[in-house]
């Protein structure tokens, strides 16, 4: 997938229009890999998914895409005078453009942020410490033309100088470490998507022309 930057011309069309944030009926499995379950192929993968999903449910961990979407939408509202709408009752089964347009009828724009995958995995040389990896896909859809005006994929892979600073499996299980790591994912993805897809405030074309004179 290539980056689709929001153009100045596209941004000028947004003023006083509505943007709704998408939600999904189902999340992908959270894969909590350990040194033990990694040794057992498909059975180990099934165990990793079961353990990970239980971890998410037990700690009431919300879909990180929701927080990413809220922060991106707040920026769009502020920068482009868009009216942000959050309708939690509407949820999509698919990330396909035509499906999203059908589910979110009546809104000018759809901000679609979808969690593609999330997992925890131990360090190769430290089986007691874990990284939490996260990936999300974001697109801003013009509902009237059924076209994507901005799009970006975010992959967050945390880096540690010392693996001891990363959470243990127990800290993931009790929710503290997992929540902290996912908050880092959200912060990273908001900044990355905003920068790459140019969702930050842009100079209008007439301002650019005046600056060149």
C-alpha cells in the first residue's frame, strides 16, 4: 500500500462538513506468543490466540484504533473546520470502501482506522521480556465520490536499549504493561499517520500563491 497524501485542494472542500469515525464488529486475535507455545506450530498458535484474547477481555482493553481515530478526527476538526461525529451504534463488518459508505450513510466523510494486527512476542535473547507489536490502516473517505482522499499504514515495533525495560508476561497479563505498550502504539500511529498522510494544517492555495509573489 502506498501513502495517499491529503492535497490542499481536497482539504479546502472539507469546511463545515461532517466526518464520522468507523467502528468494527470484530477485532483480529491478539496473539500472545511465549517461548513455550512458539514450539508447537498450529497448536501453539491457537494457544497464543486464546491466551491473548483472554488477556484483552480480562483487562477490558479497547480497540486501539478507536483512540487513534479520535485523535486524528480531533485534528481534522480543528484544522479543517470539520464537524466530528462519533456514532458507536454503527459498526462495519468489512473494511471495504463500498461497505463503509453503505454503513455510514448520511455523513460527508468517513475516517476509517482499522486494527490489522496486534501481538506480543519475547525478545530473542530475553524470554522474560516482551514487545507488543501493533499495525493499523487509516483512510479518509469522501462519501459522495466514494473515493479515498488520504491513506496510510502504521506499523509500530517498539525499540528498547535494555530489554529489561520492556514488560514481563505477567505485566501483560495483569493489564498494566499491555495498556502502557498500546498507549505508545496509539501515540506513534497518530503522529505517523498525521505526518505521512498530511492531515496537519496545510496552507491554502491562495496563501501559497501570495507567499511566492
